[in-house]
C-alpha cells in the first residue's frame, strides 16, 4: 500500500513552486500591460495630427519674415536676437489668436534652464499642449549633447548663431544657419551642437508628455537642480492644463 504524501508547512519544493508561479504571473501581467501600452501608442500616433494647429512650413515663413524685418530695423547690429524674437512673437499672436500664447519673454523669471542628453540651454515657453509645444530655445555660451529618441517630430527654426548635427555613421556634419530648419524626426537620434548665441524657435508635434522623462532625467542623475525642475513643471503643466480646459489637446 502506497503512503500518501501531503506537503508540510515549510516544504521547500512547494514554496519554490508557488514563488515561481507568482513570478510568472507578475511578468505575464507586465507583458500584457506593455503590449497594450505599445498598441495604444501606435493607435494614438494615427490620430494626433487632427489636433495640430501649427505647421512647420507656416512657422518657417514667419521666421523668415522676422529675420528680414529685424535686419531692416537694425541693419548695423551683429546680434538682433531681441528684435527677432519680439517681431516673431508678435506675428505668431497675430496669425493665431485662437492659441493661448505666453509673450513676456523679457521677464527673466519665465525663462528656465534645460539639461537633457548632456546639453544645457535655456528656454522660454510660448505654447504647450498635449500634442504641440513651441519654445524659444538656445544658449548664450553654446552647448552640445544627445538629441534624445522621441515620439514627436522636432523642428528647430534657427534664429541666430549656428547649429550642427549628425547621425551615427555620417562622416560629415549637417549645418543649420539663421532661416534654416533642422528637422529631428521622431525615432531618430543625433549628436548636435549649438554655437554661442544660438537661438531657435523650437516646434515639437506628437505626444509631448512622452518627451518629458528625457527632459527631466539629467536633473535626477546629474544636476540635482530641483528648483529648476519645479519651475519647468510649473510652467509646462500650467500651460498644458490651461489648454486642455480650453479644448486644445
């Protein structure tokens, strides 16, 4: 007669089996969640274009007009940054009164530093929603770093100075001067540099919140500048929430 065996409390084989089963369930749930999240992102990328208000072509026309106007107003100056930015903002407000714009760029309290991908610059937020943002971005002393691999298309409309970039495998650099547009395509990564006193109108279109971790990572793992992080979240969050309440996704 065969004796039956009942697992006793503390039986190591049973404990190990239960642990393995629990681990498999956890990873199964994670895999399902990841698959659903990827599927949602792919679906979202098919509909986000219906929420865009701005276009890169129209913005470049506005930039070109601002550059010409600034040169006419102050032909002898080697640096027309303030005039260019001022006329540019005035035109954006005039062309798109339906958009909520931040226009007081001379107020230093509304400028924030941005450390991302090893590069450091400062930015002034003109407009931010879930699918679009437009900022003045650059550096008075120059910078260099990693572009990031994003879920949005990023367009740098160069206002002053010069930006250069290249993708891995390229043996020559791309060069962008005032009036040029540097399109950093979604999913593509580059190393880029900005010469001293390079300023650009940066326009991103896509799912903007997914870009934020890249913009915050250097704070947590390098600069530990939590005050700047607070002001960045304050300014960006305020604009996104305000535009959501206005019906702008």
